[in-house]
C-alpha cells in the first residue's frame, strides 16, 4: 500500500509540473500574454491564482482517487484472503452481497448445494436454496444485522429435491466505514451425522430397554458401561461395577482354562461365544449365554469390548428337568417287554425302543429310523398297517387292542396286540402316530391248540373232560 501512495505522489508532482507549463503555454498563446516567466508569473496575481487553482484541483482529484483506490483495494484484499482460504477448505464457504445475491461459492459449497459449476449459482438468490425462507428473513436476518454473526441449522433443498441438514456460521464483512459489504458463511453438512446420531439414540434406547445384558469395557477389560438389565440380573449398580473387571461375577464353578481361552480369543480380534455360571451380588448363582466382541478404531486397534448376554438360568433348569424326563422315558421304553415306536406322517419310524431293535435283529435303532413296515414285513401287513395309521391321522381316533398277524421278511409269524394313537406336535397338529405292540404269539398258538382239541376230542390221546360249573362231568373221551 505504501508503494501505491508513493507512486501516486510522484505522479501528482509530475502532473503538477506538466500542468504548470501547460498553463504558461495557455497564457502565452490563448490569453496573449507572451513571455510569461517565473518573475512575471509571481508579479501577476491573476495568473498565479489561476495556476495554483489548477494544481490544487489536480491534487484534490489525485488524493480522492488514492483514497477510493485504497478503500477498494482494502475490501478486495479481504475477499481475496477469504477466497484463497475457501478454495482449499473442505467446508462449504461462500458470500453474498447485502441483497443476499450469491457472489461466490467454493467447491465444497457447490457440492453441498448439488450444483457442478460456479456460474450455476452466482447471481442467484441465497434464499432460493432453502426450505425456511420466511424464518431466515423474519427471524435470523435481523439478528445477523444486529450482532454481525449468526449460527444455526438450516435445511438446504438441492435442485433434485433432496434435503440436506446444514450448520451455518454467518458473519458480516463491513467496508472501511463499518457499513455492511458482504455476508460470509461457512457451512457444514450434518445430514449423515444426524442420521448416525438418530441411529445411536435409537440403539441407546434399545440397549437401555432391552432384557439382554449389555456391558462395555475398555481394552483392559474394566467396565465402563452396563445397562439396566445387567443391574437387574446381577444386583449390582453401575457405580459399584464401573472401573472394575467383570471377574467380580466369577464363581468357582468354571474352569480357569475357559477364561484364558476367552481372553486369548477376544484379544486376538475374534468373537467369543460361550456360557458363564456367575454369582450375583447376593451370592446366588445364575447362568448366562454370552457373546463378546472386540471394538476397533479406524486404525484397527482394539479400544473396547462389547458383551451381550442373556440369563438362561430358567432354560438350564428346564433342560435339566427335560433331560431327567428323557432319561426316565428311555429307561421305561428300554425296560418294557413290548414294542414301542413312533412314526411320522409317512409311517416312517422316528424312534423305537431296544425291545423292537432286538426283535428286528438289529444292533441299534439307527438301522430302523427312517424306514417303514414294508422294510421289515410282508406287503399285505405293511399295507394294512399303513391304512390304519392314515385313518388315525385323518380322524384323530386311536386303535386300541387290535390283534394283528405279522409275517416278517424271513417268513417268521408273529401275533401282536396293538394300540396306536395320533402323535401331536407343539402346535397341536397331528404329526404322525405312536404305538405299543405286545407279542401274544405263544398265547395265540395255545388258544389255537385248545380250539383244535375241542373240535376233535375223541381223537385226542389225552383225557378230555367237559364239566359244568358244579364240576359235574358232562363228557369224557375215555369212559
């Protein structure tokens, strides 16, 4: 700026000298006052005042120009500095004039507004890109003019109709007199951040209200957070466990190797799944099914561990009861001298007892499971048995105490007394049949023999008597 001032003064001096000689030439040739020299000039007040007035006017215009140039250059310098900063900034940046006509937008702001070229936005109204035009004019503009700054969140509408949430930082740029010259604004698109914040808030509410235990520890395993489910199940408050290791829940019922394997797994960046038999604050025990995951930062370094667990104490108790009942049922099946079997809707065996396995001359039940009667009996019996089971599944009515003649594949004849019932699933729908058959072969043979002897008593070498209820002999084959 100093160089500009010195140059201006230098040019004014040169112009003054030129103007002086110009005036002398004018006096000589126009006003017919020849040989006007310095001595004559100073002795003639009229000519002297004329020359001095010209020089003064020259300096007045020169200084006025210098002042204007200085003010203009000062304002432009401010804008150049701002523009140079804005071009390299990743934040949206631009400015508008006092009528809010857009004058400049950096590349980041063009991207935020959804336009490609600067000429597509320069000269347009600033408010045209916003959904809250009335609020900006009525509420925010007055504060900006009054305070010189304003910060707030506005919604930008892109040309394709997409809405973006944007934080604005407005500042008034005055001229040298302090009057408004431009309004500059830095803008940050927070649409994705707001979405992440919403997701985080939703997730936080879900964790807080979830019946599943959630625990977050630091990289050393010290507890930083535990949700209400943890407090409800363990009896500890967050203040009591914060900064402590989860080993405060440890019982003496777990193998130490399991804990070592757990830590080796998660510290290597892998997920661990398993069960804990833990101790509550009051000393009672509970089972939990847990999943522990490492949490890594952008550099891949483990910073936290996240544990999700559910209380499975009741489930464990039910499993124990069911296991006991299964063992009792298996003992009953395997020690009953009857054939017990379960079949699906296709009449295929799904479960059999050991007595039936032995009767089929098999070594284990897996040699029978998935097969049907046609694999072990003749076609006539297998088809009859299939029809009976279809009728049971269609009507839901059982067959009780029917006598059946079975002929095996190797020709062996068996007589059984059979009861078959419909088998229901958990939803109450018929899923197959189950039955129990008792071997009555020897009784059937004895009955046939008795009937045979009764028909031909005279041919029987043994004594045959027929008596009444009073034991009076009615017939004898050997009188």
